[in-house]
C-alpha cells in the first residue's frame, strides 16, 4: 500500500492510495468527527480535503455523513413506523407511504437528493391524480425531510431540495358528477367484482354522504334500527356524528345481520383495486369513491333540505366548504323547479 501525506504544517488531512487504485482521504481534528472518504482520482480527493479543512478552520463545518449514509426510503419507513400510527389517518397515510416507496426517488441518499429528482417524482405521480393529491404527496416528503432535521438530529444540507419545487395550482371545485345512467353502470360493474359488499358500499355512500373510513368503521352497536340512526365515531373533524338513515340505507344495512361491522373490507388497497376495476369497466375512470359524498349532498339539496340540515348529515362545520367543494347542482337539474316557481304569464 502506498501512503501519501498531502498536508502542510498544521493541516489535518491524510491522503493515501489504496490497493484498489482509489484514493482515500482521512481527516482528524479535535472536537470534530473523524472523516474517511474514498475517491477515484487524487485531484478530487485533494480538493475535498482542502474544502473540509477550510470549513473546519472557519468553524462552519457540518458533518453530513449521516445524510450521506441515509436514503429517503429509510426516512419514509421511520416516519411510517414511528410517527404515522399516532395519526387518525394512519391507514390512509401508510398506504400512500408504501406506494411512494416503489419510486426511484426513495433510493437516493439525502445528499444526492435534489429538486430535479422531486420534479421527476412529481411528474410520475401526476398520472391519473388531481393536482391537490399530487401536492399532498410532495408535502408528505417535505414533512419527512423536516422531521429528520428537527426531530431525528440528521444534519442536512442548508438548501432544502423542496425549496425549488413548485406546487400545482389548485381550486376547491371539482366537477365529477355522474349521470344516472353512468351511476347505474358503475353499480352493475361493481356487482361483477369479487368484493361482494362493493355495490352496497357505493349505494350507502351515495345516500348518506359518509366517507370511506366512516362506512367501513360503522359498528352494529352504533346503529339504532328503531330510531333509524347511525353514529360515526371519531370522524375526520374529531367529533362523533349521528345521522338519520334513509329507508334505502336501512335496507342495505339489514342485508348484513352478522358481525361487529356491516362492511368488512380486508384493506383499503383491496377496496381500491376492485373499485378501480369497476369504474374503468363502467367508463367513469375519473370518478372517485369520495365523489359519492358529493352525489349524496347534491341529492339532499335538490330534495329541498337546507344547507344547515345537509351539514348536519355530512358533518361540515363550515357552510362555505360545503357549498364550494360539494354542491355540484347542474342547471339542467333545476329545470322542473324553475318551471314550478317562475310564472311569466
């Protein structure tokens, strides 16, 4: 082994050639961690040694070895396993994190990761997803990055790669209403899947405006068939919510007389798989299960219920959100009413 000391008096770096032909830099200085790095060329090794020595002399050196030895995948897994279980949305967020682990971006270490990688991930994740959903994926990665810096003690580059990433411009309005014929096709295709409860879950959501988590979490013990009510426990906004049940909703629940819950779905991923198949087969691949909530709210408003009454059922605490995001009444749906109300004769 050939050893070369590339140091002047007072310098700390030792550079030596390994048997492999690579050049190894060893830097030791009091009050600083020992640094060992290997390079293909001596010139690159020498420049690295000088840069680190200069930073130490100026007392601006930061040890980024932890960042270099940690991949984004490792951070995501740590966040998923240690932090996410405390969240109310743990199941949904865990599903999203597991999905993100499939992308190449997760295999870069934290020193390699840059805004170009994030923009590429953003482009990949955008296929078939709304701008708001894409933003949420990027925000989740940024949350993980910030947590590594603030809570886990990982020294990261001063410039966050997320600082140069632009988020999608979004609006709160979404036009994804189905015609009655399209809705029937969706139900017919759902009935052809192996998930037997799928058609009833779709119908129940379209009647009650309940979320997926509320439907799958509804307990028999919290349903009163005599009073014709159901209570969703610990909903998205943190409160319990009791709703009146339409005759059709009651009929659906009565079809499942056994078990603690009415709708047993193994995992959300299993549900998503079968729902995706049904909507594609029905020719409404743009339609989401959550859009059924809008269908229900739209039907309630058209029935003559006031926004306050609808909010009691849907659980909205702010009427403006109810109106902007979920009220999708079409002009054609008002033709009968306008003819009954307005008289030009």
